[in-house]
C-alpha cells in the first residue's frame, strides 16, 4: 500500500499466495535475464521483498517449472543462467510430445470435448470415426494446447451430435493428408530398395 500511485491496498504476490504450497512457473525458458536474477535470489534466499517494502518476507514454497525450451542448450548459448538452471533442475520429468503418445490423443480430446461443451453451453456427444483418425494422425506441434484449441473450435462449429470433418481446421486436414502421402512415398522408396 502506498508504494506507487494507485496502490491503495496491500496485494500479496504469487509467492506469498503459494506460501506452504506449490507455485507453478510455466514457460520458464522465456524469462528475461533480469527476472532470472530475481528468481534465483528468491530460490537461494527463500525470501521475497514486496515493492516498496523495507524488509524481506520469508517463504516456504515448492517450485514446479515447465518449458518447451531445451534449457541445457539455452545455458550453453548464454540465454539462460546456469546457476538458475541447476537450482530448478533438482528433479526432472521429461514428457514425450503428444505425437509420440497416439493412444492418449482421444483420451485428451474427449476431456477437452466435455470442457468445450461446458464453456460453450453445447451438448456435442462425440467425434466421428473419421475425425478421430484425423486427430490421431496429426503431428500436434503445439501439443495439448493445440489439441484443446482445435477441439473447442470444432465444438463451436458443430451443429449436430458429432464433430465432423468439416469442423476441423484446414491445416489438420491438409497436414494429415500430406503426412500420409509422405509415408506412402517413403514406403515406396523402401520397397524399391528391397526390390532393387
């Protein structure tokens, strides 16, 4: 309160709100150098200082961080602080991209279908078998976020009980088609090699 114009009440920050629990820092690889320094200080000293405060506040917070970046490569390139990387990298969970977990795609798609129905106040029941095949065979560069967006968009455009091919974005329809053709060409090449 009073630390800058318009600050009429105290407002706890994220670390204070997470006191005694867990804070999730998404896309940690995108932190600016200045914020990397601040975060490192918080982790090392287990203290924070509010804007305008005269003393530090002790915190007890578990940090879970996620990134799509290769942080070890970012460290080598000087884009991410090595000391912060080692502080955050106490326990690492490597998740495979969605395209490597094809059996999970429809499980997630069904979950996102329910969420989309709730948020859009619709009652779409399921995906047609053709749409399921498109979803299972797409590359999913954006992983779960991309799948969630595609499902929500498809639910919005669906007028009946089932999500049909016409509700899918053109990039999924074209990419899947192209990927399929690429696979056929690769197989032809292998057959030619074996035959030749």
